[in-house]
């Protein structure tokens, strides 16, 4: 029996041997919950830590952090608690700071978004124009290079390569018309159970990697290779990993009413627009020309009638549905009052005249000094460069 020194709380994981055994138990993605609990108890018994408070507390919360309880939950788009916020903060901190003005903030914010869009366009172009080299002669790998993006294909290629060189069949049988294979891997004692339905090509594997990441595992690929499939079954190609993912409606546009048919039509309109923009390379001018001709044709058919007014209202209604909010009945934000600043002209209520402007004290003094003669002011009785109309002593 191995025994750790008497430590408090998390300090026990500083022991290298204990940490190694605990990591094998906790971060194993190929065991079920009952097997994890058995391994956990064995580790605690081995190091005589059955009564350790912190470890017992962690075990009580095992369903919230142990991967064995999330083996069939899709984790493809989930990051750690602070990863998403920290990533955004790191990106925008490079272009903005707390000392910029509001206008400058918007300008820098737009610049940052343009940089992200440019990076996305480069990745799209790389996925559409670059053809990764295949490592095997399997048609499934070639099909993956045609449908997956470059980065996702490299992950899929690793699974194909491992299935081609490392996997084998330990047992093959049929159960209720379903093919069952026990797949083994080189230098590994664990075996994986793969089920295959011949008509629908439905495939499941006990490792459950496809359910977590969305990429077929090496054991499923081995089964497809044994069944001489030339392409990946369509139900195992997630749209989010494909080249044409941006050509499909990415968001379900929320409508203000309950007209499901109209919502479907709007989604189809956006889908067609995105598809045209994605495939119009080399014919941008013709595309813009056709769009403008269609726009002019629609505008030409409008007449200044009651029906035209109703059409305008319908257009406003469509815009409301697209942006997800309605035009408010009461407008609370009003234009600011016109300030009377130097150089802005003379303001009198609703109109602004640019013929006169406000003058500073220095400018007035210079103009007064250029006058040749003084005259007597009837208001104050002094010889000066003013009269009763602009006398400074006049109340």
C-alpha cells in the first residue's frame, strides 16, 4: 500500500504518482460512469484517502465535471467558462482602450470586425481552393477532403489513417439484422463495439467520439471500409464542419408574427443571396448589374396610389420582421438643441443664417482699433468707437 503525506485540500495532487493515477481515472474519455466510480474508489483505497474531505466533495459533484458523464453530449462548440470572454477581450483590447472617444471607439470596433471578416474570407477561400493531399487510397478520405474544411479534414484524416493501419476486427456477428464488430487497436487493451445497419448505414461506436465532436471515429471508419462504402454517410456529416456551411441559413430569423410560411420564405431568400455571393467569383459586375436591374424593375412598377402606401407599410413590416423589433409609437430620443458656438452663424429658432458669425473679444478690439476717428456717444457722453446702440454702459 502506498500512502501520501498528510496534506490539506488540493495540495495532495502535488504528489506525482497520485496525480498520475488520478488523471488516468478522471480524464479517460472511453469509460462509462460505473467504471469511473470503480477506478476512483480503487485510487483512494490505494493511497488511503477514503476520508479526505476535499476528494469526497469532488466525488459528490462528479456528474458536473467528470468527462465520463458527458460522453454522449456534443462538445464541438463549447469552450471553458472564461475562454469565450477572454478570447473576445484579448482581441478587442488590441484595438480599443478606455480612453478613446465614442466616435473613435465605433471606428476601431468596425475595423476589428472587418479584420475578422477578412480572416473568415481567407479561411473560406482556402477551403474552396486548397485540396489537401490524401494519405490513403480510401475513397472515404477523398470524399472527406471535398466536404470538410481544411482544418477539420486534417482531424478526420488522422482517424482515417489510424483506422487503416492500427485497427483490426476481434469478433464479427449479427444481431437482429445488425452487424456487430468488436474493433481492436494496436498497443491497446480496450476493445470497441461498433454497430452497423446495412440499409440506412446507421453506425454507432462505444467510444462515442462522433457524439462529442461531430467527426466520425476510426472504429466507424473501419466498419465503413469493411463494407466498401465510397463516401461518408450523409447523416454523419455535420453542416458546421463543411465548406458550404455559410451558404445555408445560419440563423432562424425571428418574426414578429406567427406566420411560419413567411418565415420560411425569408430564410430561403437569405439562403439564395448567400449562395449567390459565395459562387459569384469572377462575375461580380454582372451580378451587381442584374441585381440593380431587378431593383429598378420593381421600383418602376410602383404607382403613387393607396396600394403603393400599403406596399410601403408592408415593406416596413418586413424590415421589422428582419431586425426583430417594431417601430416605437413614442420617440424618446430627440435631436439635440442647436448650440450657439463661435463660427456657427446667427441662430434664430428654426433657421440658421450663415451671413454673420460670432466674434471674439480680441477680434472686436482689433476692428475697433482700425477705426480712424472717435465720436461722442449720446448714451454715456464719452468719446469712443461706439454709439448708444452698442454702448457698454447701457443697461
